C-alpha cells in the first residue's frame, strides 16, 4: 500500500540536522510508527526542505516494481531535488564479506537508487530502522555509523524534534492498526440513538416538504455552532444537531461549503466535527462525514488518515464520486500544497456564496 503525506509547512522551529533527527521525525510525517515499510522523503529547494513523504509496504517494494516507479514518479512531480529512503524491517544479522557487514534489503535500496538516478533525483541517504536502532546503507564510517547501529532516541526524552512536533500539534500512532481503530465507527449501542434521531429528522423533512434552501440554511447555522463548540473544547455534539448535519451533508452543496473550511482558521475545529460525525453515524449517513474527513486530512498532508477515511466511505457506498476522486488523488500522489479549490468550493478561509454554473 502506498500512502502519501504532504510536506511539513516551513517552520523555523523544526530543524532536521542529522539522520538521528530524521529517524525520530518519520513517524510524525507518516502518522504512525511504520513497520515492514519503505518511506520516501523528498527534499525540495536549495535549503533541502522536507517535501512529499510516501510510505510503501516493504513487500510491495520487493515484489511490485511498478510501486517503486509510482513512488519515484510522485517525488518527481512534487519537485524533489534529492530524496532520503528509510527502510523499516528486522535488524540485521551480520554476515561479513571482505570485512564489511551486509544490511538486509540492500537490493531494494539499490533498485530505488537506480530509479532516482534515472529521474534526475539525487540520493541523499538510505537508512535501515529495526529493533530500536538505525543504520546507514551509504555510510561506511564506523565513527558515525558503527556496525552495531545507533540507538533511536528514548521516546520519553525531550529532544528538539520531540519538542518541535509537540508544538506543531503532530502525533504518531503506535502502528497503522491503531490509527485505523482511532477512526473506526463507535459500537452500535453508542450510535443507535443518533441513528434514530437522523431517521426521524429525514422523515419530518420529507413529510413537511422542507425546501433545499431551508435545509441548507439550517445546516449553515448548526455547522457554525458545532465548529465554535469544538473550538472552545466542547466535545460532544448534541444528537439533534448531529442528526441535522448528517442529513444535510447528503446535499452536495452542503458538502462543498464544508470542504471550504479545510484551510481556514477553524480547519482543525471543523475537522473535529466531521471526525465525530463519521464515527457516530450509521450507513448511509456515515459516507459524507468520512469523505469530508478524508478531504481534510489530505489537505493537511496526512495521507494515511485520508486513505483510511476514504476506505470507510467507499465501504459504505462504493459509488461515492467524491470518495473516488480522493482515492485517485491519493493514488496519483497529488501534492495538496499546489491544489486550488474550484470556485464553487469557496476557496480558503470558510464558505462564501458563489454563482453556480450550469451542469
């Protein structure tokens, strides 16, 4: 599985000055602590700023050459000048040939090096992480890269990288399964009341023949109310408000208006709203909040979360056009930093009224 994540925004408080710093940072770039994976990190510009980050299953890197081609293609399109590769696997069992220890998966690293060279991307470094230690494939200096590897920093220590990611609000789940569980629907017993309320509201609106304009007006009010509550730190959205939003989000115009909040000042509060709605909703109402969560996560450069959320949306509705679009965006490794919202989505900073063209 290939999982793209966008670059960090330029932040003067976060400096990566050594391979040890990078090894500590990678889980935060990916969203979880990788295992049996290859992580590609593009470096952009003369200052070698961290650009696009991609994770690929190690098995796919070995058995599916087209997956490696795709990852390198994503780096090319993102404008990477050089790249770093980090392999996550078992620690090496040394077998010496001519006095030099051999690191596992060197063949995969060699294939990646060839592809990078073919596409004009420099190969800055390649690291192996396993058993809480790391090694360099490219450095043979025993002073900085001893044969036994170097220990990864203690997760309890307050290192510069740990401090910076904390300030930036970044987090890393223990593994991908833990990340998946954090987005999973709540138990049925915890969703039943909201499901009943949503069905009841949908029936009342149908019986009263409530117009689309009125539904959208109510949705705007409740959405703004819910976002403000999340911004204040209030956790639970009332069932009545959640039911109204879930039913209203089935309207494409309402979804588009909510999409426009993805890069505004209240983006994190809006994302908290759709995450809660997604986990509390039942089919078919879970599709829209999950696909919105996928959109928000992708815009934030969190490809793993976006992938999980879009999988949830498609599991509920395989024909969801928006979910298929996000899936294609993820597959193609589109960089959210260069994305421009269509005019009808309102641009950055929250929704605004626009005149919709025909079709």
